[in-house]
C-alpha cells in the first residue's frame, strides 16, 4: 500500500539518486513521454546503468508504448537488472498485448489506460496476466481522446478503473499526476476527490508534491481511532465466541468493515510520524 510515486525523466541521471532520497515510496524512471525521440538511446543507457544496483525504495521504469518502435530496446536494456522492481506500461488497450508481454518478462507490470479503447477493456486488461500488479489512468492522453477539459469529465473513467482494479483483486489504483507543481492547494483538493472515488495515492512529477499527496491519502486520526475501536470489538467478540460484533456506538460490524478497518490501521502504521 504505497501512497506516492515520483516520476523522473530517463535522460536526467543527475536526478535519479535525489529521487530515491526524496521521500517518495517509489520512483518511476520515465523513458516515454519525458524523453524526446533523439535522447531515447541516451536515456535507456542511463536508466540501465542506474538499475545495475538495488536501491532503498522500489524503482520502476515506464517504457515506451507497447506497439511502438522503442519498446523492445527498452525491455532489453532494463529487464534482468537488479534494481528493477517493475515496468510501467503506457497506452495499454488490449489484454492480449499484456498477456504477450507478461510471458516475456519476470517483473510486476503496472498498466496505464490512456484511451477510450483501453477504458472499455479495463477489467480484461487488469486480469490479463498474473504479473499485473496495478492499473491506472494516464489522464492527459485520456482527456484528449475523450474531448474533456476538466475533472468532471473524467469521473466515469476514474470510477471505472477503480472498480476494474478491485474486481481483479488488485490494490486500489493511484491517481495520475497533477501537472501544476506550484498549485499545492489544488493538488490537495484533487487528491481529496480521488480518495472519495476509491483511489489510493498518487504519482508526482516534483518532490514538493509528495508531502501533500501523503497527507491527503494517509488516514486521519479519527479514522484510525474508529478502525482501532472496531478491531478491538471484533477481538472481544471472538474471545466470547460470538458471531455478532456490535460497536460501542451501536453499529454492527461485518467482514467487509473489518477488512477496511485493518487496511486503515496498517496504512496508518506505515505512515506514522
């Protein structure tokens, strides 16, 4: 249950170590959108060199799109490297494409859906191969494809990818990047909306966004207190051999509530200050 990922352009090796030390839960070295065509080879070599060693936080690589001319060279350069913890695959539209790639590599796959075609196949994509670890949205491309200009136009798409991820048994998806690195209030507000929709965490493009993201998705003290109370009541009921759990405020607790409470407590423990 990670809350923050930091993107770093693959052609900026001077930023790689700084990103690992930034406080992000994971780092994504980007060989796709952040690198212009003429620097793809340089970026590929720089990323491969950095992945020759393991690092304190997970490091993923966003490769170029699966149907494009660069992905084979990307995979050759980075797969099998000790420091690689996963591949982030952009513009996924087909479960068959994911299945084929899953047979070629032996790392977790994190899939980005960035078009209406991909969105229509969100669940088949999510269950395409056991290596699929997460799905999410690439919202810039999706906005263009759908012809929408604000977050309201993405509500259905966001809800669909959350449902597809959970139906596939994956962790809740992380939100896409917030492009304005100065507007931290806007980032916090956007994260709050995403959390209500079922997202967990967010990708960032600047280290200053990381604390805002963690604060937005980390359980509040009141949430933790209620979850702890619920789990204590469940433990007491189990000791009394009771199949019914009634909380002090009169609510009945079922298995789904218990599972949700445990996630809150675990997440709070991970991000305790």
